[in-house]
C-alpha cells in the first residue's frame, strides 16, 4: 500500500505570494495533520483535520489555512509568504482522530526568497 | 509552555554497539509517547510508541523506557547498524488529541 504522499516535493516562492500544498493520506485513514519543520528543529503542529472538520490548530497566524476533502486528502494554504515560512511542511495521517499512531509523508520543501 | 526536550543533540556510536537516546518531557498530562527516526530529506518514520500505563516496550532491536516519576523517556537501539544513522525525535501527545509535540532531536551517527 502507498504511504502518505505529498506534492509538490520542492517549491520556490517569493515573499508576498501564496502557496498550496497537497497531501493524500494512507488509504483508509480519515485524519490528517500538518506540521512545519524548520531546519534543525522538530516539527511544529499546524492543523489537524478529521472528517473534513478542523479538530486542532497550532500557534500559527491566520495566513495559514487548510481544508480536507471528501476523499480525506488535504490542502494547506499559506498566504502573504514571509522568508520565515521557509521550511519542510509535513503531512501525517492516522486511521481515526485520537488513535495515536501517525504516519508522515516525505514533506514539501518550501523556500521563500 | 510545555515542551519536549532532549539531553544531547548529537551521539556517535560504534557499529555493533548499543545506543541510548534520552528525552525529557515536561507535561505530566501527556499519556502517549512516540519515537520517530528522520533521515535526511525524508519525513519522520515511526519507530515505537508507549502509553503512560506502561514502563517499557520492546520492538525489533529497539526498546523504549518511560519513567513517569522523573518525566524521562529513552530509546535503546541494540546492535547498531549504519542505517541507524539519522535524527531521532521523541514526541508526546494527549491521547485523543493528535497534536504531537516534538523535541529538537538527537543526531545519531554510527561509526563503521
């Protein structure tokens, strides 16, 4: 079975632009979470979605938004990009919300210039 | 705020030896702990987990120990191999809330 997939793999944007990152969970998984990993640090929680509803939000500005689709795939949107948004954006899926074990995708490397 | 931290940022171990990676957590309400392995350019890979009602759990070549009294978590890797070289993160969670709180990671280097 395929694991969590994310697209694109790499992305370069300029300040002020917006970006959309995509995630497809493991087949059968209904919960998707997004994390930001700045170089040299551990991942930081951004959002969690389950059954198309937001179940949790981390300490990120309103420029960050996300949604989950009926097929459980998800998008992360970031508006008005800042240099500090440069990071690896990780998506994780789990069977149900609160099941504990989360599986991560390979991430999208976003560079803001 | 609550955070998960690590004692050592780097660890070098001779191939074939055992390694121990330590982690301190501060949130006594956390009831689920996970160790992840992250290789360069890849997402975190689940290694092993443990719930707060357990003290020890074993997997293939890995053992996680949880000491709730001192809020300490450790990952033991037996008979290390070159493929074990990676950054290892501990993470904590409240069961039912999927917000994982990660530490900064320990870079493990296996010396051939």
